[in-house]
């Protein structure tokens, strides 16, 4: 059974920081691309950042220079360090694990963790 469990969300003031974590089980973690997505009320889920199985990282333009993704293959975890948070970062943040094998993509999602940036 695959599980992705996020933690670390909460309420923070503008300019503050949060660190999200995602613990994975039931998958060969090191073989998966790991991503963070967010979804604000009334909006579509969007990619925030992704780190592939080889360690290559991409960020959405809106978070470049403020957010940092990292992975620990020994602990089957991926982290998202969020600095200089803005009210527009408010959303539910989801962890995603994805992999393509033989042309078939498999993907798994966590349950999400709420991040609220407000004074």
C-alpha cells in the first residue's frame, strides 16, 4: 500500500518560513520523481517544484529564489523549505510521487497540508 504523508503546514505571517515534509512508503522511493503541488480555493492544482530521481530540480517562476526542494532517499522523504512567504502562497500543498515505466505513468498523492500566509 502506497502512502504519502505530508506534514509541516500551518499559519504563518507574510515574510515567514515553513518547512513541509512528505514521508513515502510502499514505493521504491529513489526511482520516483517527487513533486510539490498547491491548490488555492477555486483554482486548479499547480506544480510548485519537482525533483526527479536523478536530482534535477525545477521550480515554478512564482517560487524561484524563495522555495527549496530536497530529498533524502535513505529516509524516503522529500522536503519543501518555504521562505519569504506571501499571502498568495496560501493553498493546500500536496506531495506527489510519479514514475514512467514502459510508457505507463504511475502517480500517487498525499492528502495535503494547509499553508496559510496571513497577518
